[in-house]
């Protein structure tokens, strides 16, 4: 029987401090008060003073409430029974079915030894040309979607999840609108994917601290499936809410903020989660697709900025389409050399010309006379946006490449596209 | 040396990866201590002492640690082991070999496991240099062993001050690294056994040389925009700041593969694990054209990726530079590539925050600048006491927050480096790789090519950019044909020379000879007076010329097709000259 402590000496924000002995760092405790029992986690030890973050929030906690330490850290079940189920940010059932307590595993485990990783080699087909052709998604990649509120990022997530050929989908919702949660659930259900999905959902109305646990829980579950040889896709929406929860706790703990109130270890905190994406040498893989909403569409905001330095590229979702500039898949080179010989050439040439189109647009808007070249670019840009960029387009990679050649040939002469002559000889469509 | 009995103290506070210990015995700043948590011993380092309390950063997760846990002080500073067998190794920031660790603990990096940095059983072919009776001092060569193609000298440990006399030395033969290969005695009559290895504290530079020289020779990296436009010197320093996605890591990989140097130390500091995996898996397969052996044979990889403990990240850059200095002492040219120094600075910031120090700009500690300059100053070309030269060249990637070069880490770095290769978002968006900005970057070192011609090429780039800006205001029709041609020339130079396709075997690496030839050929176009009827025909001409040059970039130097292509280019140029 573990000892119960009654002396809470400080309550600030969602953090309480209690005097206690023999407590371990990161240990869990139960706080029982007027509003029932809540979980809490040790976040600082100083002599006998133990600070804990309370998951359900500190509202209504009294100075003589009971704190009982559990002698273990946060755990989650790693069993197959999770499939098809929905849980909250504490790992408790959210779908009116019993909790799952078998096969418990720790969350926030150590990082994977780089020597046990392999170079990712498998493309994930999405049938979205802006991804498949220009920024190929690769198994075991970690990739955020940078976006602003109101963009269809959750729709894009579910579309990729359904198209991708993976064994298990783990969905983590952080500060998710309840409507969005229901939409996710319905979309997955309609396509028969619910039975291979595990959901950990923290909605906007749940206590903030619970949000902090969601990524770790999702990734611990993903890891346990990947170690069993499964290919897992982990969807996290929205990581900015996670970062804001970190900020809230660190400010309560009176840590010196680095930029815009975020803690100095924001980079390491985000990296510890994203780096769980892995292709194991001799087991399965974890691919992470996350949503990072950019406050004020500002990519230099600390959350998207730190994220960009951690992840293997990013997709910018703006005005309902994936922007070619700034969007990047760092792993595309691992796969696009082996899809079709013209893949890289088409990818580079079309984006370069689209950049030229953009500067021509500027010139046009200033009322300058359009040269022949400008006219060609204008024609090209319009077709590129309509036939390639639109998210309504749903075609396989090969059809996308063929379409690229056709657009180029319709708009330009051979020498104007900056592609090696041998590729031109092989692929340039004759009129 | 006598075994010290470990000094035990107790933990009194835990805050993230910082712990506080109340001490009763002597403690040293930067002393290494082990915290006993359950069955594991977690390595940590003293970073501040106040009153009877010492603050320590723990190089591992502090999970499950309790107030009252034992802390064992070692009396040693954080050190690395130096000796034959360092090459080809993959270490974490504390010199733990990752491959062995994987054999021992599987998929994950379990905390508290520290393995020997060097293989203790491998036999090395030792040839003595020193003789019995020789007077030697620290750093003097007692013998050598072949390590791959490198002659690895066994030196009297750098920490052994004073004059020593060789009392005995073993005969040529095969020994492991722990064999006593010599016995030496100092003036006070103290005798010590010399083995093939020694320890050196990472945060202190190895200073055993007669003088530091001015770096003058160009380090050939085979990247055209570096060697020709913004060169790096052997023994110099450079930095590559850039926003994310601008190609810092790809550029660093290209340099580490193609640089003409003896030893490359890659420090992956707080970056993505996936990028290290590429090196780990690919380098053993890639051939180093200089030696005909695998690239791994000349490489050491220090890998402390972003999810590995943050305190060890701070140590990793020091571990890396110490290894580079060690090989420099053998008269070799070494190159250290650190990706990224910003992550190292962030590790300092995290600890500084936990120590509740008064923050400087963007919450970085006030001593950031002196630490950064101290690190880059460990680079240099030195004259060893043997008369040979050796060098450490340091290249650091910088990841400025928001891509803004005004931030403290970039600014502190710019003050101390000899070359600034600024990567720009604008260029990477337009897929102009490497995205080194040709107008904003600078270098204080000597280029591979004639400075007068280089100045001419630079002025074309500058004027071309001016014309481009002007055209955005006055439009193409408001631009004179002469200006327009300058713009086309600058674009031509950019496309066929500055841009380089890293992923192509030919184009990815241009030897010094090839670069000089290419640059002369490009200059012919830049210097020529062309005559065109109108802008449209000028554009068409330059696009065709560009195609000819681009195709040649993918051909092997001096091959038959290369020469044919050159003939085609000559014909194309002479056909449109004003005076033709």
C-alpha cells in the first residue's frame, strides 16, 4: 500500500506542489478531491517538494486533498484489441466500451538506435499529383501539413490515410473540434478503415494537460504495432495545440521562455515525438503525418519553424491546394530515382517554369507588355494550376508524369524546358 | 595511476535533465559523475557549483530518479578515448559505439549502457619509432600502426607533461590496444606504461604543435559554387546558414563525400536520425576516388540526433572536434562537418534556462558567443613539432529560427568564420541548387580560378540581378537589349555553373581541373559581345547555349562525347559573335 499525502502547498495553473518522500521523476499520482479522482504526473522534484501537473486541471482542488502516488509512469495498452477503438487523452475509453488494461507498455520510450534504422525505400501512393510527382511521400517519413485554420487539412489527412496501403492507422487528435472528430470517424467508417484504426482523441473542451499525452500515447501504440512487423500510419492533428499546452505548463513552472512564450526545449520536445517515425531494420515502420496550423499564416512562428527543422519536409496547404513552393519531401530522392527515369526531370522543370510563371504574373499585374515567352508561361501556369495542382485531381503517378509532358509540349519548345536531351528524345510528345 | 575510491553524494532535486546534488567532498567544475537509478548508472556532468550544492546535467533521461539517489563522482573531466580504430566508427555524443549498442540492447537506446569506444581485441601491426633511451615529451611518436591507408602514430599521451625517457619499447609485431608498448620514466623517477590509447578531455583543445599557420590553400570540395566562388581553405572555417528546406544537409553530405581531405568527422548534432542513416548505410558502399577504398574508411560519425538526450548533444560537437584534432596530430588534413550548430546552441539554452541564468537575446545564454568562437578557433592549419603540417577545417551548418540571419547564433558564427555560404529560400524554391546565394555569400579564402576573371563573373551576376529587379519595374520592353543580354548572361552562368546536380555521378562532383576548364568556357560567353536582332532571339540563343553546356555537365571529363560537345559549343559561340 502506497502512502497518501494530504499537504498540498501550492496550486498554480494546472500544477500542484505537495510535500512527499520517495517519489520518482515522471511518476503518476491520483489526486482525489471534490470533483472526483484525476491523474497527475511528477514534473519536478526539489527536496521534499514534488510538483505535479494535474490532467483534469486544478480547478476545485483543495489544500488537504488526497495525493496518492502510483509507483509507475504513464502507460498504455499495446494489444491488438485497440483496433477499432476510441480513447481519450488519458488512455481511457471514449466509446462507451470497457477500458483495455492488458499488455501495458510505457509511453515516451527511448529513441531508436540509428544503427537499427534502414533507409526508407517505399513510396506511399496518394494519387495526388502535387504529392506523388513533386513531393513524394515515403514510408517512415515524418511530414507536417502547414496550414491555417479553415483549410481542409483534416480532409487531406483522411484522404491520404485511406489511399495509403498501410496495416494500421493511429489517429491522435489534440484540441480537435468535436465535429472534426466525428467527420474523421465517419470518413474512416464509410471506407471500412475503422477496424484497422486506433484513435486517441482530445477535443477542444477537454482539460489541457490531457492534450500533452496524446502524441506519446499514439506513438507508443504505433511502435508496438511496428515492432510486430506492421506498417503504421500515425496522424496527428493539431501539433500546434500540443505546443501550446507545453507552453502553458512551462509558464506555470516559471521557466524562462525562449521565443513568444514557448519553452526553450520546444525543439527537443517536438523532435522526441516526430523522431518516432522509423523504418525498423527487421520489423515494421511508422509514418507520421501531422497538422501544424500556423497562427496568422506565419511560417516563422516558433511552432512551424521548429517543426520544419525536425520533419522531413512539409506540405503547405493554402487556398485548398498544396503549394509547390515551400512544400518539400526530403525523402523523395530515396524513391523517385526508381519510379520512372523522367520523374526527377519533370519534377524540377515544371516547378522552375512555374516559378517563372509567377514572376510573369507580377509583370502582368503591373501592366507590362507580355513577350512571346511571357505568353507561353501564362498559358503553362494556368494549365499547371488547373490540371496538376487542384486537389480534385486523382490520378496515379505515371499518369501524372505523362500529363506533365503533355502540358510542357503544348506550351513550350523542347529547348525551353531545360531538360537533358536524351530524356527529351524519349519522352517529348510529338504534336 | 592509483585507483581512486569513488566519492558518493546524494540527489536533492530533479528538474528535467538537470539535477542538484548536495556535496560533502571536493567537486570539480565539469567533473563527470554517475547517478545510480535502480540498476543503471547515468552519466552526468557538473555545470555549476553554489554553496554546498552542485548542479549537474544528466546525459540520459532522468525518468524514475528520486531525491536521495546516490551520485558517484569520478574525479575526471568528460573525456574521449583516442587510439587506432576510431575510423569507420559510429558514435553517439559520448563516444558510445552505436553498432555495438544495437547488438547489445536492440532497437532502442537503453539508458545507462556505456561501451568501450575502441575494439579491445583487434590486433594492430605495430612498428616502433622511438628507441630505448630516447628523450620524449607529450605528443612525441613512439611508433605507428597502419589504420586503413592512414599511418596512425602512437603518441605519448598529450596529458603527460614534462620530460620522459623511454625505458623499454616492444619489438615490431601484432598487439591489441591495451598492450604496454613502451615504458617511460620522468625526471622524478615516476614510470608509466604507454598503451596505444589515451584519454583527452573534450572541452579542451589539443595544443601540441609549434605554431598556427595562415590557411592559404583551397580545400577542393568539388562543389563549383564553393571552390570557385566562395572557397574554403584547408584549416579554415565556414558556415552554411539557411532556413529549413534550403538544402543544408544535402550540401554537407556532398562536401563530406567529395572533399579532398584525409579524414572526415561528421557530427550530426540534434538533427534527423534519417539523415545519419543515409550516411551509415551508403558510405560503406561509396568509393572514395582518391584512395579507391570505401568512403567510410576515412570517416568518423558522431551522431546525437534530435530525440537523443539534449545534454549529450552539447558534448557531441566537442567529441567530434577532439577526434579531428587527434588525427591532425599525425600530419593529416581533417574536416569536421557539424550539422547543426544551432541545435548545440539550443542545448546550451535549455540548460541555461534550467539554471535560471539571466537570459541574453532570444533567451540564449550571454556566453553563447564566446563558446561559438572558442569552438571555431579549434580549427586551423598547424605546423607540428615534427615540421609537418596538419589541419582541422570546420564547417558548421546553422539553422536560424525563421530563416532570419539576424538571430544570435548566425551572428555569433559570422564573426568567427572565414567563409559564409548563405543558403536562400528564394533559390531553393526555384530549385536552383545548391542554394548558396551568389550575391550575399562571401569568403576570405583563395579561389581555384583567376581572381580577375572571378571579379568579372561576379559583376555580371550583380548586374544581371539589378537588371532583373529593374525589369520588374519597367518591364521587358523598357529594358535595353544590352542590359537584357547581361541578364541572360547572368542566368546562363547561374544555370550551367553555379547550379549543380548533387544526385548525378558526373555533375555532382567537379574536380579542380574540370572547374577551371568549365569556368574558362563560361567566361568566354560572359566576355563575348553578341549581336542579336531582338530580345526574343537573344533568349532563344542563350537557352540553346544553356542546353549545350548543361548536357556537357553530365558527360565524363575529356571523354569523346565531351570533346564533341565542346566543338559544338565553340561553333555555336563563334556563330553569333559581333566581330565574326
